[in-house]
C-alpha cells in the first residue's frame, strides 16, 4: 500500500496512466463494430398494398439476405406518410431503425403541412435511392383524343369543360395535374378522391375526364381498353409499356413528374453504417430479380451514393416547392 502511494505521487505515474488510457480508447474507437448484429426495423409510412409496399418488402427481404439478419417491415401510415417519417426521425441513429419512403413524404408534404415534425434534409441520414415510377395520363376511352396535343387543343378551346381526378389534395397525382395545367396552358377542374381506386373507377366510368396515376393501378384497364393512355410523365418511355409516348415528346418540353423511393436513417448515423447499408443497397438493386420485380410495378431502379439521394431530393423538393408556392391552386 505504501509502495502504491509512493508511485502515485511520483511525477511519471500520472502521465503514463493517461497515455495508456488514451491508447486503449483509441484502439477501441477505431475497432470496426459488427453491424448489423440484431433485427433491423424498417418503417414504411404508408398502409399495406400498392407500389410503396412492394418496394419496402422487396428491399427488406433482399437486405436480410445480403446482411444476414432480419429486416422487419412496420407500417405506420397517416398524414400522407408524415407520421411514420416523424417517428423515425426521433429514434437513435444506430442503424436498427430505417425509413423507406417516397417523394410525397420528403419533397411535397413539408411545403404545405404545418408542424410536420421533421426536416427532410436535417432530420435524416440519406442511405440510397431505390427507384422511380412515372405517372400515366389516362382519359375516359369514349373521348375522341388520341394524343396529348389533341387533348390540350380541346381544353384550350373550352376552358373549364374538362377535369381530372386525383388520389387527394396534395398528392403526387394532384400536383402532376397542376403541373400539367401550367405547362400546357389549360384550365382543368380538380376532382379529389380518397385514394387511387375510386378515382380510377370514375375515370373509367366516364364521370371524370382523366387522371395522372401510377401504371400499376391503371395498366390492366389500359390493356382492356377501359382507359386510354395519352402519355407518361418520365423523360423516357416505360419498358413495360413502350407504346405510350412521354409528355416531353408530346409537346411539353422537359415535363417530368416522378414518384420515387429512398432509404433513410435518423440523423447522425455513423458513417461506417451508412456506407455498409449503401453498399448493400446498390448490390441488391443490381440483381436481375430485383429489376424484374420492380419493372412489373413500372418502377425503374436507380441506386447510387448517399450524396446522389441528397441531391435528387433537393432538386425534387425545390421543383414542387416552386409549384406549390405559386399560389395558383388550392390544396384543400
């Protein structure tokens, strides 16, 4: 005991002790952690069914296979996806809670939903883009229009005569219709519905003129002749339906409106986990099985770096922000 006290009082003991402490701390700090080593929870902020559910469940299954642990999907719908996004933004950034969501949650909702509870740029760590799906402009089949230009000419000749349905105010289908009006210089009456299914039914039945909808929800009706497709809102034609021209090639230069999906984690996720998840995502997105399954839902694979997702989000966010702030339509 006396010897210990003597050593503790010596000049060299404390510096040596501190040096050993920091050396050990450094070793443990740079030692790579094993991630993942437990179940990962993947939140989708939308209800089961539809393209969003296909995306999140396929990605989660593939990540489970690639990383060797379970990726469990949890649906937390509400407020256009904002409830689920806010939930994830408040969780610890440990890599065991991820968000797979769409452009409506990140690019559109923050512009018109008060007290949304998260910021798309500061509340999350970007992981990877997944893919995108264009909308298809469909009209009632008994109308004489065969092209977008014929529809635009008729709408200009009789302002307010024609209308378009949407999945609801502020949805992608609604904003695409508003973007179309501004780009084409026409006036259409907006008819909002509570979801895609009733909107599609009424357009097919002739109660409403047209609709901008995901191909997955209208493809069978196009093939059966119950809906007429005039154009798609991507810059290139869909592989699944190459006969449908783009609006860009139909007289509306640079017209583009896409529903896209990405993987996010809470803000301040450790870089090593971000990199590992991004690498896994890019690997599974290159698999032919993934591409084929997504193509069945008219989803085109993207992938890329976290920075690619951040830039993609920024451009889309600014685009819809400009449209919404124009004040030329109501979100009610």
